[in-house]
């Protein structure tokens, strides 16, 4: 639905506006994932006022190989609703849905203190060029931990 697309774009823009870790590309990333057919899972949270939050999952490759590996993000919650547990609920639901879909691992860039509570951790056997290594994290859902350089969907590079 176009109203969903517009609402998610506005929500994501507001959620990341002025954040020191954001370059403002998050709404374009979601649009790029959608347009590129890489939006594997898109979940929204709603409250009495309507859309409250959104989370996206998309495929990743490791050392150029495709697998049942996915990237989490962006996660967006309206600024006035942040800190109420909406983002955490989206993360937990997303992990559960990805596990049910057969995902082997989930990767993300984010605050280790926040995502650590969901079981995410960093490991030097996995790499993602650019940000500090502690912010690049993974969660194995099944099988062994993969190793190598992780690349997110092309929408992340284009943004």
C-alpha cells in the first residue's frame, strides 16, 4: 500500500533525524530495499494513533556467497515513542519470524549495549569495512557461525 510506504518513510526520517550515527540515508535504504526486491521482512508496530515503529530485514552475502543470512535494519520508532519498548518488541518479533523462515544468522550495525540484550555480539572472524568493529554484530540462529566479509544488500551502498 502506498500509504504504508509513505508512513514508513516519514517514520524512518523522523526516527533518525539529527542522530550523530546517521547520515540521513535510512529512508532511502528502505525504499531501495523495496525497489530492489531485497526487503525480505518488513514489520510494523501500531498503537491507537497508527504507525508507531518499523523494522526491515534484507539478505546479506559473506565473502561473496549467498546463504540464509540477513541484515537487520533500519529499526525506526517515532521520537516521541522511543524508550517505550516498541523497538525491542520489533527486534524480538523479527528475530522470531526470521528463525521461523529458516534464517541461519542475522547481522546489523548498531549499539552493542542495546543489541547485546537480544544476543547479538561481535567477532573478529566476521568483518564489515568502515565502522568500529564493536558495532558490527551478529546473531546465529542455526548452524555454525559463518566467517568472512559481510556485505549488506545493494540499497545500503547506494544510500
